[in-house]
C-alpha cells in the first residue's frame, strides 16, 4: 500500500514538473480551437490586396467608462471588397474581430478563459495603443455581421459594431 502511494505521489510530481513550462506560455489562436474556426468565415472571406477595395478607417477608443469603435456601423454591398484600416487610438490593447454574432460570442467565452490570446487572423487583429493594421475583406454573403473587441470586458463596455451587407 505504501509503495502504491509513493508511486502515485512520484507520478503527480513528475506530471506537475512537466506541465510547469507550459503554465506561463501565452496562448495563440490555432485553427480548430474553441471559438476559432479560421477556415470558414460567416462574414465572407479574406480579400485580395491586389484588387480594388473601398477603404474604411476604424478607430478604437476608450474613455469615461466606455469603449467604442468609430464608426460603429458599416454598410456594404454583397460582393464588395473593403480594406479596413484599424487604428488603436486608446490607451489599452484592443481587438477587431469580424465574424457572425454567434461566432464572436463563442470566441468571447474562449477569450475569458485565455485573455492573453493573441490574434493575427484574416478576420481580426489585436493592437497595442497607437498600433494600426489593415484587413482586406470580401463580403461574399449578405446579412448583418459583428466586429468586436473580445478582450474580457471590452465588448460589454460597448466595443462592438455591425457590418450590414445587402444585395441593394
């Protein structure tokens, strides 16, 4: 009996020792991970930077207890290609994640479990204060889609917007 307990303690100690290097590792979004599909997008598809696109500037800001995108609503036509020029004008890290409301909700839950998850995806970026990025996106499907900051607490503080894609 004592031998079995000693072996169990030894195995637990070995497992803890092996897991330790991974405990402080930043989590990066990987294809197939909960909340991250990266293979199929409800809001359309990555665009072709070599083709013409309408440029839409999006500013990320915070202040007075609120967080926001400016503008918070974008209207495009089905099939239109847009180049989002995203700038973090705030003092905190922010994200721009473009997807369906449902997929962003799942992604938000994954972010609550891993708030340091980094993004450099075709449909989203995480930016430091003063940072900027471009996303070229082709809206091949009609509907209403969401862009949101999925860092815990940010979308709840108002940092979300919509893209309305119509055939008209």
